[in-house]
């Protein structure tokens, strides 16, 4: 007989990884995940269709960074990330797209990326510690090449809650 409810708490523990779900009777869920130095959490709603549990995160995908300032400067494209915790401004992947071709660069220890492109159609950014859906920070209509994206919360980068699309094996209740 198929299970018709998932209400309750479920945990996964292995080595330095731990994760958990809490499914409530009002079809809401809470999720957490911790693996080494990376902690994630999410909230949302769920539904059960036949033998499939569908999760819908409260997080809006692709909105992890907002732009603080933009300007036109000579000499290529520069992106500067700022955060009170310098560890979080390192290794942010920036994806530059020109005529359908992709070039990638990571932010340095100072949170800066510079590429010597004369033109760029589109730029996406994604944090390597919190790899969700990339955030679009420049499209074809925007001709600025000096950008300072900040986080969505109080002017600092804060990784938003994870968009949960995971399948866990070995969960216990």
C-alpha cells in the first residue's frame, strides 16, 4: 500500500553531513543541510501526487545577488563583491557570454573579477558555496561594464535559502 502522508521529521546523518526535513500537516516543509563549512536551509510547501513528493520552495530562483552600483569604465568588465565576511566574496563564479560563447572567471580574495572583453552580452553570477540558479546581473540592453552586486539583505551578500531539488536515500524518520 502506498504511503499517503509524509508528515513528520526525517533526518540523514553520514560523516560530516547532516540533513533534515520537517513536513507539517498544513503541507509546509522546512529543510536544513550541513556539509563541512556549508549550511543551507529552505522552507516551502509540498504536495503528494501518486508516488511522487513535490516540493515548492519559497525562494525565488536566480535572485541571490542585487546590484548596488553600475557604471561604464574603459578596459573591460569589472565586478566587485562586498561582504563583512571576506571568505564569502572569494570564488564567486562569473559567467560572461558573448555571441553565445561562454567565458568563466572567479572572484579573487578581494572579491573582484576583471575580464578584458570589449563587449559582453550577458553576465551571470553564482556562489560556489551556494550553487543555486545563477543570477543574471547584465543583459544585452545594459551596456555598463563596472558592476558592484550586493546581497538582498541590508546591502550584503547573504545566500538565500536553497531551492530544494534533492533525492535522499538512507533517510530515517
